[in-house]
C-alpha cells in the first residue's frame, strides 16, 4: 500500500446533484426537509469508510421553487443530528463569511465539534450573488476582493476565539472551588477593518482545537486565500489537465507562504453515474438529461452571465461578447469554467445545459464502478488530486452504488482504508491538531505567523 492515502468526501444534496434527479419515479421530492434522509445518507457514507460528508449552503432561495425542491435546512443543525446517529465520519458544513459574524459562527462550529467528538469542519465561502446581499440589507453583492479581505479577517478572528481557552484551562477542582484557571482564558481585543471582537468565546477549546478549515473558491483571490488558510480544498475541475494545473498551482502557492503543501488536501468534485454496464450508465445519464427543463436552465444560465434568456438561443453557441471574468463580481472561477467548457467543446446552449445539469461544471462520468475507480486512481497517482468530493447524480441510489461498487475496488488496490483508524476529522485527513496560538512560545502568536 502506498504511504499516501486517498481521501473521499460525500457531498450530499437532497436527491442528488443532477438538476432533474427529483423527477425520477423513485426520488422523494420532499427529501430536502427530511432529517432521517440525511442521517441515512451519512450512515451509508460511514459504511463506506468515507472521511466526511459535506453540506453546501447559501443564505438565499437558490432555485425557483416552482421548478425544483429549493428549501434548505441549516447545515450545522443537520450535522448535529447526524453526529448523534454516526460514530466516525467527519461533518463539514458551509457557512458564509459575508453574512455571518465571527463570534456566533465560531460558537456554532465549536459546539458541533464537541457534540460530534471532534468531527466538525467548516467550508468557508464568501457568497456570490445580489439575491443573498438583498437579504442582509445590501443593494448588491460586495466586491469580490472585499469579500475575500473580510473572509481573511473572519478566519483570523474565529481562530482567536477557538484558541481563547487554553487546552488545560478547565481544572474542575471541587475541593478548591475552582472550575477554570482564569489566566488561561483570554481576551484579545481584536480591532480590524471589518470586525471588533473582544473575546473570549463562551465555549472552551474543542476536541480538534478548532474545526477543519475547508475552502471551495478557485479564483485568483480564492487560491491565495486557500494557500493561507485552507486545510482541504473542494474544487470543480472538468478535465485532468485542468485538475493537474490547479493542483500544481495551489500547492506552489501554499509552499510560497511557508506552509507544508502536504497538509493542504485538494479534492476535485466528480459526479458519477454508475451502472452495472457502461450502456446502463449511459442510459440513466441520458434519461436525466431528458428530464431537464431547458427553459428554466436557460434562465439560470442567463442570470450567471448577466444576460436576458432570449440572448441565449438554445441551439446556438454562446455569444462571443460575454463579460470577462474581471467584470464578474459573483463566482468568478465557476463563470470562467463554464465559458471555457462551452468554447472548448463548441457546445450549443442546449448542450451546455445538459452538461451542467449533472455537476454544474464538475467532472461528470457515466460508466461502471471499475471505470470510476480507474479515473480516481489516475488522478490520484498522477498528482491531480489528494482525494475526491463524491457528488452522486442521484441519491440515495448513487451513493449506495459508489459505496458497494467503487469503494471495494479502491480498497483492493490499496488506495483507501478498510477500517477507520482515527476518531476525528483531522485524524481521517491525516492533519495535525493545531497548537493554541496563545501558548505557542509562551506568548500570543498571530494565526498567519503560526501557520
């Protein structure tokens, strides 16, 4: 077995990542509101010895409720319920640095880390889109660069809050009537561009020290941010060549800021449609494509491009005069990925919609379990991935097919664990528990310096 371990994260959506998965006869259109559904999915992933499960989120009604299930429960609530129904699997939830405050969010994730026994992770996002901004009293989304500057300070403050109790602060000495050593519970009086926070947090330092820090932006600002702060990176890379280039670029940036590239794990997304035969997989993929509503999908695509739907004729290529990435204040890297995909393969708008329906720009793959395993192994051994963000097109069926079909092949090839050897999310990912920045060298050390 290689010393390097493959990592697998299950990216859970209510009925699957395909736009039309909810329309299949076997799909439950109300699964998005059913906590037992999420618990069942997490147990399946745990049976497959996955490192973690992951829930995306945005503080906005993300889709037209007329066209697909669009209501979402809050991720840390779902993950807390999952924590009580599972034993080992990691629990990663998305939360925005643009529309939260550090104190409340740090408290939620520290609480989740305690409840789960050290299995919490935070996917740090800056949140694109004017719709979300208007839910928080803003006329439009803040500038891309400003959002990342706020995110950097947000993480700095959060780690100070998580470290504000030293590990041995609680003494619980009943005889002396002392519960905690107050000299080891710290205020820090942060005053920055975006936040003013005194501390300490009202939750002691959690089992992992603080939750695993995950990031999912692939723009230039996003990659710079990841190099400084991320411990795991979820990314959309539709081709091996793009995945390899991204991997090398980010690992290089990590090294340049003085961090160990081996301790920043890159997990591209893959949307597998798995059949017992290749033809069976392709037939299901084609059935899902037929169930897409092209007019609704065209409207979504037009919004991303800042165009009117009629400016995107379904059976013509994308217009030549699209905005540049610099003109986009939303999800810059995803915008560029979609445009490049359409240009590279000379797709019509209708064909592009079908390609995006499965994975929104992530790598999609229809084939047998062995073919999926071959793809994963190739990317892993060729230096394009440390693992994968598994995004089943249809749930729960697709996750079950992966766990029962692909995982055993990866285990037989010596790529993936057969049993859990660790109890924390950091342990699964082979990452150290962070030292407390208040006690390193006997004095306060800033987060970036410590890292």
